């Protein structure tokens, strides 16, 4: 029989492992079970997957400008879909309804161009031409500005800047024409894509729903309906509010006989589409132009008071009635969403981001509410007699 010392020596010579198991042997067994060809195929598949992802990302980056136009056209089509559906409910075919909506937009655009562009060009040219004279006349109208001008030599600097501004604009005329033609081409592309999207909207919605499993399709269809309704109602309401802003601005400037009322009213209507800060930007520009082209008192002060009052009326009277429940977001959420959308797609992104965020909130609210609801009480099991 082996003594205790011999048994201890034998245990010391055994390989160290988990519970006395040979780990090196297990690794060799796993390596023997996985053939080298399979390892190579796994590595090749992983490499091809990474390469496919990189190529897809590069392709999307290459056509990013076209994708932006497609997204904007889809947003325009969704925004106009409520008007198309209203015509369909009144007995028209979808193709005829899309044609009527398109012709209505073109007629409104032609009337706007015919009514706005000639006086806009005329008054805009006069504004640039008379800008140095307005700058020189400003110290005579305001004592505070005259004191600041004498201290910091503002009048001469502004006069030089105003005198060189038309020359700078003329020197960049070629670049402006190129950008204008590019913008015109992009607008036509968006319009054509929007027409196709509006005509094919039901089929696109059905195709999107069919991408999901059967048990999820009713929920997805409801989400798609919410998206279309929210985006369309918000955009039409926002256009109506901008129309209010432009018309009211034109009326107050005409009553005060402020020059260049039409260009400034158009600017206010366009900037009012930008969430939160758009109306402020348009109002600041109008007040500055009124200071330069008319009297600071009372014209510029009246314009300033008008915009302060109108902003309150728009926020608490017009917008709640027009938009109703289309956007139910806090001011901080609207600001963050608009900043994110603007950083991605510019002004169009800032405008589109708000209804999309409101739609996401509507979609996620039931799920979040269900998560925080207490579980239903368990039914009592009747006792057997």
C-alpha cells in the first residue's frame, strides 16, 4: 500500500485545473471539433458583412442630396394628403383629387409671384439704393444713436458698409444665379416626386404595413395613420398661421406708411414657419428697417409693440385654435427637436422635426402608460366544498 507521502507526491504531479479537469485538453477537443474550413468561412462572412455595411454607408453618403430631396418630397406629399382625402370623400377619384390640389398650388404660386415679385424687386432695389442715405439720416432722428455714433464712429462705418453692399451683391451675381438655378431644379424635383408620392400614397402605406408580421400589422397601420394625420394637420395649420402673420404685418406697415412693406411682410410670413425663433427674427428685421426708413418715434415703437402683442395673440389664441391637438410638446422639447432637425436638414429639417416628434410621442405614450400601470389583480380561485 502507498504511504501518505507517496499519495501527496502523486497529487502534486497532477495538472492544475478547475476541479481537476484538464483545461488544455478541453481546448484541444473544441479545436478538433471545429474544422479550419468552418473558421475560415466564419471569418470571410464577417469580413463581407463589415464590407457591405461600409459600402452601403458610402453609397448613402454619396446620394445624400437626392435622399434629402426624397424626404422633403415625401413630407410635402404627406402634408397635402389631408386635402386629397377630403376631395376623395366628396366623390372624386384620387388621380383627379391630386390634380386639383396640384393645380390649386400652382395657381396660388402664380398669383403670389404676379402680385409679389414686381413690387418686391422694385422696393428691394430702392432699399439697397437708398440704404446709405438712411444710415446718414439715422443720427438726426435719434439722440442716443448720435451719441453712440460720435463715440464709436458708427455712422461712417455703416455708411461705408451700406455704400459697398450693392457692389458686393452685384459681384456675386453669377454665384447667385447658379444657386438660384440649383434651387429651382431642386424645387421642381421635389414637386415631381411629391406628385408621385401623393398619387401612390395608399399603396405605399399598404406596402409599409406588409413589411411587418401579421400580428403587428394593425398596430403599424394605426401608427402610419397617426403620422399622416399629424404631419398633414401641422403643416397646413402652420401655413395658415404664417399667412396670418404676413397679412397682419403688411397691414400695420401700410397703415404707418412704412416703406418696403411688402418685402418685410413676405419675410415675416416665411420666417414664421421656423419654430420658436422665426417670428422673432422677422420682427427684429422689420423693426430695424422701420428705424432706418421711418421715424423711431412713433413708427418703430408702434411696430415693436405690434409684434410683441401679435406674438402673444398667435401663441395663445391663433395657434391653439388652428393647430389644436396636432402638437402636444413642451417648449423645451420643441426647441431641442427644432435644433436637431435644423442641424441635419436646415430650415426644412427644423420644420419637419416637430410633427415627427409629436407623432413619436403619440406612438410611444400608450406603451409607456401600459408599462407603469399596475398588474391586474389575480382572480380568486373558488374553494371546493
